[in-house]
C-alpha cells in the first residue's frame, strides 16, 4: 500500500508523462529521492521508466534507484541502458551495493560490466562476489577506517581528513596489528577527547564484537541489534580485518528475512509476487500448494474409509469444518510463535523439548475449553450424549496434537538446517487437517459403536 507521499508522487509523474511536460518532469525526478522513485517505477511502463531514468543527472542517484528496484524491473531496465553508462553509475556506488546489483544480473552481463570497470574497483567487487549472498562476506563494505594500533590520535585525525574522506561509516576506527589483524576499536568520540600524542592502543576497546566472513547474515543482524552498535567488523579465517557491516545493511537484512519468512509461512514461496506477471506468479505459487493438494487427497480417502459411518449418522459431517479449523488455527499459532522466536534469537533449537511441552500444555488447555464448548453445542442440537463426548474429545485431540506438531516441526527443521518458516505453510496445516479428520472419525466410531 502506498503512503500519501508516494501516491502523490506517482500521480504527479503519471500526469506529467501523459502531458509530455518534460521540463517539469526533470525537476521532479531530480528533486525526489531515488528510493521514492523506485516505488514509482512499479506503476510505469518500461519506456516510461527508461525516460525517467535518463532524466536523472547524478550518477549516485541512479545507483540508489537501481539498488531499490524489484528484480524484474531492474533486469528489463538494464537492457536499455548503455554499458558505459552502467559502468559510470556503478563506479559511484559502494562496492557492496555493486556486488549485490551484479549478483542479480546474468553471469554474462556481470562479467562484461566488470571488464569495463576500473581494475581496483572490479577487484574489490569480485572479492565480494566470492562470498555467498546471505553471508557476512557477501554484504560487507570494504571501505572502512583501519589504522595501526600504535598510531597517535593526531595521526588518526589527519588520516581521517586526508585518506578516509569518502568512507561510508566513519563512526568507528579499527586498530590492526602489523599483519592487518583486528586488535581493537575506537569511536570518534574517544579519539577527539584524548591528548593528541596518545596512541590508539592506550584508549581503544580491545573487547571487539566481530563476525567472520562465512557467518549467516541473519546471525550478523542479531549481533548488531543485541549490542546496539552502528557497524560490526568482518574478519577472515586468519582474523584479518576485511570489511564492516553497517546498521543500514542490518535493517535491510531484517526486512528481507522477515519478508521471506512471511511468504514461506503463507505458502507462496520466498519471492515478491505482487509485481510479477500472472504466469510467473502462478509458477512460483504452484509447487507450494502441492502439499495442500496431497493432504486434501489423503483426507478424502480417510473420510471415504468412514463412508458407512457417515451414511448412518450424516450429521457427523457437520462437525468436520470446526474440528479441522480449530486444529489448523492453533497449529498455525504455535508454528508462527516458534518461527518468530527462532528468527529473533529468543528461542534456540536446544530448547526444543521445553518449547514443545509448553505448546502442548497450552493446546491441551485450549482443547478442553473449546472441546467442552463445541460438545455442549452438539448435545444441545442433537441431544446425543455420546456424540457430544466424541465431538469434544475430537476437538481436544485435534488442538493438542496441532499445538504439538506446530511447535515440533519448525524446531526439527531448524535442527537439520532447513528454514523453519517452510514448516508453517502448507506442511503443518495439511498434516493437522489429516490428523484431525482421522482422530475425529476414529473417536466417533468407537464411542457411537458404528
């Protein structure tokens, strides 16, 4: 949903495009923030996108815009931009953003662009591309302030004024030894309050929070959030400082991971589908619904197995939706709570039995409450004691087992290094539907003697 600012910008640009008011368009495009323009591009045709892109005068703004575009829009737009123009834009972007953008292009396009870039820039970007996209190495910035630990405060300030003017995150100075290994960190505040001749190793903090290049980006984000730091240094296997990860990248990580989890939990994949074509959206969602389809077929055979019981007491079918629905709802609640806890670090896979037993207890209590309520409705409607007991026990069983499955499956997935969010979609809900139907008819046929 667009906010008021974005809606006004979209309406204004589309109106000016219809009128062909180029001079007014150019003023608006260059005055608007590139991040806002990336939203506008979703509502324009490819030719209109290219026209607006060409109106932007600053390469830095073009770089921010390209970084914020959805992948489908980016790939189509890149095809229309001259290679030399692309190279010029990338040379004004931070290396980590360049690596991220090139990672979204085809290998042939990336190699062609890298060959045309300056050697020093292309080497830095290629170093970043060696790492997996979702690791610390893949998202780190290679522009940072690193000084020898025996550097004085005066020398450090002079270096900031001469050598590190364009550093993205100048709030921390990292101290390294003669081999480039990380040994300490100092904030700008610490630097300016000490005497000019004081060496870094006299006032720097040696207890440094750092991450290694192969650490998962989600774990990196948790560290930055837990310790409230603006940036975290990245070291390689020899403890050499190779980059930093800044808080703005951490915000992007949280947003990306949360989006992926929500989409997986809804059973629609892990990519944005709202901006994709009908065919692509269908292809993404098709396999995720396969589990639901199989579950429905299994439930059909289970109900078919009890066809004789249904023919004798047709009103048994009236309670199938509420029993399946109550089980599905509490299963989704349990799995969502567990997935969220694992994602934020509040739960750990070592807590599996504690978490599962807690959710099972909650499921039992809720099952007793709603089993009694729905059993009372059954008794009031049909005046059959055994039917009321059967329905009540079925609700109790369905909700208890659903809470068990909803908490156990995500924890089990996390233990074997599979994204637990996957478990919350069709897999858990389908399993609960099958179990609910089976237990309902088993209990009903036993108590009613049919």
